[in-house]
C-alpha cells in the first residue's frame, strides 16, 4: 500500500480517549495515510479498542514502556509514508488536517519540515472549524523556535528520509522537552515551514502531565535540557547569535518552570538573571512577566 502520510500515535493506558482521536483521523478528507498506534507498555484494553475500528490503515504495536520519545521513534522506524506526523492519543484532528498539509507540502516542493497550527481547548469543538477557502501565506519559524517551543508534536510533519538523521531523545528525564530539542535540531539544518491554519486541537484533561508538574521530575528535566542544549552539535550548528538566543531561552524556560515551586524560587530568579545577561531583551518577553507573576504568588502563598 502506497501512503503519503504515516501518523504515529504513542499511547499509554488511554483506551477511554484514543477512540475519539482515531475516529477523527478516519474522517479525514485526504485518505492516503496509515496510522501506527504504539502502545508504550500499557495494561488496559487499548488493543481491543484499536483493533475494533476495523480499518486496515490502522495498525497496533505493543512495546515495553520507554516513554513518548522512544514510542515515537519506534513508530517512525516502521512508517512507510513519505512524511511522518506525530500525534497524541487524547487529541483531535479536524477533517482537513491531512489535506491542508498535503496541499502546502506540494506548494513547498517537499520540504524537510512543515508544521501547522493547533488550538488548546477544554472539549472537542462543536461545530468543527471550517478550512479557509483560499491558500494562506506560509512562513518559516526557525527564529521563533529559538525563543520558545511554539509547536506541539500534533501538526509537525517530517520527511521520512530525514528520520535516519533525526529522532526524539529517548531519555526519560527529558520527557516534556524532547520535542523542542528535536525542532531545534531540525531548524539548525532546514527551513521550518509553517501554516497558521488551525487544523487540530489539544484537549485539556486531568491526565495531562504538564498540568500536574512533579518537582523532582521537573528538576531532572531542566538539568538535562540545559546539558543537551550546551552539548548537542546540531543545535550548536546554529549561527552564534541564534545559539545564544537558544541558551537564553532555555534559561528563561527553566526560570518559568522553577517558579511553580515555592522552594525553588531562588533558582528561578538565578536562571532568569542568566537569561537576561545573555540576551537583555529577555526582560521584555511575555514569559518573563509570567515568571514574575508566578514568583509573586509562590512568595506570598
């Protein structure tokens, strides 16, 4: 079967959520795709839910638990499409998710990296937003990615022939930032094209890890992220001014995350000062104000 898109969906004990995700893909206008569901060591009835769909384009794989990065790489290694797109097992695509991507990838003559916008909401929208009638202007977001991770895995498309060179970190301690690291690696080598059309939604729910941060895990994640940014040769391949921006942004990110915990407020302040020393313009960024607001409330709570 010749397919244009391979959709890799890692999942872990989300049998009650994944059916809605898969149904939204089955309803796509563009039909040349395969779906690889990677069950990352779960112990619920995800297999029965996936196989119950009865669509030959949907494939189920079970592997030993290794976190999201490892599950995504496992799926990408088995993909057959021209492009691989990653998607979370608790979110929804709109009917034009793949058709919009196919149109723009064709307009761009098969770029290495392409992404499109998403929205964050509390429940699946009714009615589903409509696709714009006319082509929209596309842009590159390499510089924006140096400042912050404006992407989710949902909506990012990578040409499969490049995945032998690039993949997600499989270190558990980096989980939650492994996607930004990969985008920075890719952006150091290729133009990262972007469409502002919202084609999918991330749905807020209690199981989302980012909504329930763990202090110990966050400290490990921040330490490893900073170490990776400093040592990764593909990220360091960015021009000097761009690399300095990435380092400053990493410190600012660390400051924002540490500000969530009252016992780490001094560490938050220290990282923010480092970020400002490298890039004084950091003082004017919205994340700086968000950090200051969090610090105020943790200080007096």
